[in-house]
């Protein structure tokens, strides 16, 4: 028969004994999943270690290569200019080399040497290459001056065969070159027209010595005999070529009538031209220019562009 015991009435010692006699219910804790970190993953650790080793080898190899090429084992012993030079002096070549040459065969700055040469007044282009084991070879393209160029400020420059304006000292031979002048960037256009003008002047045995283009695109020429020729602006209905052909076709007759005393001819008329004489012959010129263009001279009616 089961007997109930009131623990509250028992003494503390008895209560403990009774509590100890009761069956215990054990609580089981749920197992926590295992956490795998970096150090618990050997394959990942191997990949990282191999990568670090590879980068270390590459960095060490690069540092070793730099140290080797900077050693005085590959010095440059000579610099050779292969192309013939007419305007660039030996002193200028030595100056360009001394102020840009540094390092050895492998570390020399080729672009720096090229830029140093292209800063020389008469050098248009330069190229530099290594030649094993201790040589630098330099190719230089010089400017070939075909005309003088007058700046708007009055300063003189030179024009090369490509129509490029460059700055160089004018020697005695350059003073005999034709003179060009015009807005900035117009040198190629003037050079092209200069060649065309001289071709059309060949039947007269004359050449253009001065070709000027105004800011309003008006053309002015001065020939080798001192004749000043005003052509004006180029127009579709009244082109420069048309006026020039008219001048070439009638100039011989006008020159014969006026005894070679013409100072200037103004071609800015649609159907004729005006002749300006030197002072002693001005009265005779007024009579000549009043005649009809059919007679081979000029009419002053209907002035064209200026």
C-alpha cells in the first residue's frame, strides 16, 4: 500500500533524504553542429600557401632581374647617328645625348632620347633603337626648308616640304627662299597654291617670290621681277585660277605697251584688271587701262572682291 509523506512536515535532513530517494529525470542537451574554420580545411590552406609561394617567387625574381640589369655589366659605349645630317651640328648631337642618356643597355630611356633630339631646331622626327651589345642607333629626319614664314607679330619662321612651320636660325641660303604669310594653320594651303602659281607662271619665265593670304582669305603675290599682283578672294563665279590665267594671257602685251614699267596689277575685276605704274609713267597707264579687254589690256568697270 502506497503511503504519502508530507515533506513539509519533515525535518530538513529527512526532506533531503526523501528528495534523494525520488527518481531523477535527466535532461539531454541537443548536440551543437561542429564549426569548421580556416584551420580545419587543409585543402584551402594548401591553395593559399601555394599562391603565396608563387607570388613570393615572382617578386624575388623581379627584384633579382632589376638588380642584374642595373649592374655595370651592360654599359653603353657608343651612340651612332645613321642618317646624314646637314643642318644639325655635332655640338647639338652631343648636347642631346648628354642631357638624355642614362642607365645601361637595358634601362636607357629610348623615348627620352628621341624627345631630346626632336627638340633640336632642325629635327623633324627622330627614332632610337638598341643594337646589341653596347650601341644606340639614332635616325634623324631633318626639316627641308622651302620658304620663309612671316608671323603676324613680324617674327620670321621657316616652312618645310610638308607645309609645317618651324623655328630655326635663318642662314644666308634661307634668305633667298620665297616668303609666305597668312593666318595660323594656313601654311599647307599657301604652299600648295605657291606650286600652282609657279606652274602657271612658267610660260612667262617668272616665279612667285612672295605669297600672302590675308585674314579675309585674299591672295597677294609678288613676282621675281618686283611686280605686285592682287588676286583677291577665291569665289566660285570668279576663281583665283581664272584671274591668274587671264593675267598670264595678257601680261606680255601689257608689258610691251608700257615699256616694262608696271609696279602692280589688280586682278580683282570680273572681266579685266587695273595696271599701276611707277611714278614717271602713271599718265600713260591711265590711257592703257581705259581700253577694252578685247584689245588685250583691261577694263576697270565692275570691280570684284577685295
